[in-house]
C-alpha cells in the first residue's frame, strides 16, 4: 500500500501542493492502492512506525512540508527494512529569495538530509528534477506533473479587452509576502496614477483581515482591488474566464500550478520565468515571461497591455489544450513511480527532455535538421530528424522510431525497421516537411546485448514476444513519452502519425499530442522476417501488416485490424451468421480468466456459450491448472452451472497423460498431487530406475526433499522431463507468487536437459484439440486473458486470437485491444473470418 503523509491542511489555504495531494490521495483510495495520512510533525515518527509494522512493504510518501519540520534521521528506526520511502517535492523551501543566509543554509541542510534518507524523489517539476539528478547521481528521481482540472481546459478563453474599460487582472496564490502580492499592488497603483484603468483580483486564503491583507488594501488607492478569499476550483475557473490577464509575482515556484491552470484556460499569463512556468507558458505565444525578480519588466509588460490591447489578442494562441496533464495521467505516473521504487527499479524514464545540440545534415534523401535531446536529466539521448516547420497550422507527418542496430547498420533481414525508417525519411523529403523522433531503445527497450540473446532464443524456436519473456523481460519496455515531450517543445501538438503500433498512438495521445490520423508503414516480407511480422500483427496489435502477409497467413478479420483499426476509424463490420460459409467453426476458451467460476459461473458466460451452441459453433475449454484431474474439474464446472461434455475440457494433467502414452514415456514419476495423478490411470512409479519420465505439476506443497531427489535420480538415469506448464508467476490471493516455472527451471538445471512443456503455450496442446475436434487452425479462434502463455501457442499454429477480460481479472501487458464484455465477445465471434 502507498501512504501519502502530509501535515493536516489548514482550512481555506490556497495551495497547489495540498490540492495535488488531495487528488492523488482520493484516487489512491478509489483504486484501493493506498490513502492520504494527515499527521502532525511531532507525531510523524510514531505514525510511520505504526504503518511500517502493519504493512512491512509499505511505500511511505512524504510531502515537502516536512522538509523544515522533521529531521529524517529520527525516522530510521521507525521503518522496517522492507518499507520504501519517497520524498514528494512540490517545492524546495530554501529557494525562497527572501530568506536570510543563515535560514537558507539551515533549510538546505534539512533538504539534503531528506533527499539522502529517501529511496527516491518524485518532483512535481521537471526543471527541479534535472537539477537534483545532476547533484545526486544514482538517486532515483521521477517527475509527476500535477493535473489540470477539466473546468479550466473547457473554458472558452479570456474576456475580450475593450479600450476604455478596466484591464482585468487575476492572481491566485496563498496571501503571504513570498508570493509577491505587495509588489503587484504597487505596480498597479503606479499604472493607475498614470491614467490606466485596472482591476486586480487576488484569490487566496481564508483570512481577509490579517495585517498583510490590510496593508494591501491600504496600498490600492487609485484602482479597484478585490480580495475574494478562498474559492472553489470551479469559482476560480469562472474568475479566469472574466479576466484578460493572469499575473503572478511569486518569487519562487516549482510546477506553478496556478500559472499552468490559467494557460490551460487560454488566459494570457504574465509571470517570472521560474521552475516549470516556461514549459507551459511560451513567451510571446500564450504569455509573457520576465526574469525572476525583475519588477520593472513586470511593470513594463502590464503597461504594454494597457497601452496596446492588441498585444493581448496575439497572446491567445496558446498551445493546444490537449497538451496539459490530466489528473488521471498524473495518478498513473504517480502509481507507476511508487511501484518502481517498491521493486527497486531505479529512476526510469521521466518523459522530460532538454535540448542539447543541432546541425544541418545532408543525406542521400535530402538535407535534414538533426537535433539531440537529453532525456530525464541524465545521459540518455533522443534524436529529432526533421525538415520544415513542425508548428504550422497543418499537422506534420511524424514517425516515432526505435533504434535497431542490426537492421539499420547491418541490414538484417530479421526485421523491417530499416525499411520503415528509410520510407519515413523519404516521405518527409517528398513532402518537404515532417519529422522522425529517433529513440535509443534497442530491442523494444532491453538493449543490444539482450536483443542478441533474444535472437538466440528465436533460433531455438521462440517468436519475438516469447524470446523477451523467456529472458525475463516484459514484452515491451519502451517509453514513448519522451517523443511526445520533444514534439511539444517543437510546437507539434497535432500530428499525422506514421506507425502500425497502437501503443505509440496511445502514448502520444496520453502525453498531450493529438493524433489526427494514423498512416501505416509497410514493407515486403522475406522468409527471414515473416514470422516476426506475423507475431507483431497477431500478438502486438500492429495494424497495417495484414495486407503484406501471404494470403494464407493473413487473417484480416481477426488480426489487430479487426479491433484496432475499427476502433480508430469508428467503423464496425456487420456481424454475420457463423454458420454461413467462412464463419467460425471452433472457439477455444481459456478457463478461469475468460470463463471464471467460483460458486457460480456468471450468467453472461453461460448465455454466451449457449449462443455458440445454438449457432453450431464447436467449443473446447483449455486449462493449465494441474492440481485437479479432468473428472474433478468437470464436476466442479457442472456444479457451478457450466454444463460441459467430457470431450470439451482439456486440462494439462489430461494432456500430459496422453503425451506420455503417445511418446512411450510410461511409467511416469509424478511430482503431482493425488487428484491430478488420477489422469495417469495408474501408469506411475516411485522407482527412479524404472521411470521413463518425470512429470512436474501444480502441487508445490507436495514437493519435499526426498521426492525431488528421486526426480533428480530418474532424470540422471535417462528419464524425460515433462512439465504441465512453465509460468514464472501466479497471481495468488496474497499477491504474485512463484509458479511452476521456478521448480521446472531448477530440475532443468540439475538434469542438464530442457523440459518438454505439455500445456499452453506448447503446440501439442492446441494440435491435440484440433485433431480431436477435426478442425483446421484457420477455422478456429482462441479467446484468453493473457498473451503468455494462452495466445502464443495458438498464434504459432495460425489460430486467430482475442484478448478478453472479466471483472477482477487483469490481462497481461499488451498493445492488443482488449474486449471487456461477453456481448462484445459474441459480436467478435460472429464476424466472418
């Protein structure tokens, strides 16, 4: 669980930090992933000890306000070793220019102590994150921008400034001297005495009778000053809509929430260039920025607005409002960052970039501008290869491309990366405008060395997805948010995107880039990359590849285009009667994930199965569960309301018994529980010298030293190692735990031989079902909730596949579209092949 600890918020306090904590906290609670903990500084140590004892693997996130209230060294003994701590930096108190040297030094030391005592730092601002990354090498530092409420992005823009009327200014900030209200009031007073009509609205704080607020009123003699007190977010948005300019005279900022919200509302912003203000407010485009502390510059800008109203109109061409972060995206970033820290994954990509170098590069395709950007404040680099202006009214042609040494340098025939890159550059040269964002993420993010290891796995029969998972990597480790950050910096907030990969489209859209259209990228396959292209098409959801695959390979209605392309275009093919020529004849269902059962099978699942039967569609059900026998599993399903015939269910224990008998591997020395042994029909032995095979199944507590030793001796004597499956992890009731793959790998190591996997994703499981049912692979559809192991074996045989989820069952990480209702699943089953 994640616990966000903060000082109890003061009623009425205008604070971007508290608001950010509130939004993250309520989403944590809704997702049952954690909660906010309000705690006084004096009680922090005791509360941390309580949380750590109750949840030894807790992630404690400390708000910035504790920086100058608590010495983190006193927390050490209150935390268990497994507990992770994160410092959430909304700001650094020592950056306040009003501090005297002694107080600044004290705060800097306190901040240093907190940073060094934390397992990681999350910064609300990108600039501060980069500074910390340079000073604290190796410290995981991540960026989570606060979100912008939709009430700001939905506004119609600022009120028109009519000559002869008062210029309406709004400022939102806690009413304290550090936020610069006094200097702003004094500037307005001087302008008013020059004859300029002004109205200044200060939004902030619960107390309007403090000595400070009284001094502000006393200084405003020649213009209208309104102090509203604390307002709701919706009321702040309304005030912005009535204003012509948002102005901030704050002397130090990190993310600068109020400035960003004003920019999102389309109101021109006048502010000091502090923290991330310059990232969201582009000087001369949607606001004016002056050097920090330059009061004369601030006054000159306001005078210019009064004297030349046309300047305001020219500043209302702000960046596309889709570019501003949402609270949903911020929460996902926050959750991902906390989980990465819990798992010890380090800093990871932040999606933030900074310009480093530029040159004009002549090539055989034309002259391109090449710009290099530093990523996340570290040494990682990304490259922008462009031609022409990217920020014009017409969205440019853009490709996000990942580095491929083997394809682009060695001209490898195993992939299509080089062809796609050259085609994109040629298109840009022909159009005279466009860009390739080139990311240094070799091998879908696993690096060149591991990519070569994955190629070796492919030589042994794995496809490109299986190879990564065999090596222990996720299917895709790439981060495309840095591409979006570069495009935002270049002003390309709407693009025509050249890609087959829906993950790239989704990432750019999630990070503020509007994808106007998706242009597929194709190349002619060869015998070396045909399997690679088919796997990208079927398992990774790469639309656009279907037309280039051989006719017998292309399943245009059940590859990714049957979902991804229809989702993008908004069109749907009219469902057909599956009994007509070309309809589905056999559907394979993964049990548990797709057809869940506890006390009862969901009525919707039973209705779907009945519909299939009435339509004449044959059904088979596959399960890798090796705990029970086929007979006991059938009995459980029938009791739960699912009436299956004996020949419709295939369990891994049943398949293993058939395989051992077909291959002459009897008798079997079983590492199984009694229920599953039933499927072996007594063809088992405990004698290591007699056993012709060792079968490993799902009954871990049945494994003891003596039994494992017997298995090892049988294998050393020449027995074949069989495994029901080889999954690494199992999502148990207490969280993810090791699965059968742990034991299989150990026996493989000791025996010096690889195991033969009988259940999914082995071809044997699917081939047996097809042979028994009398159907061809092209007549079949496999429905499952995981790519590995459920869909891999099916895809290898050319069986069409669909990802599906039901309540409480999360599918694996995949770029394939995921169906989420039995009704939509029925519609997909009915589609013609």
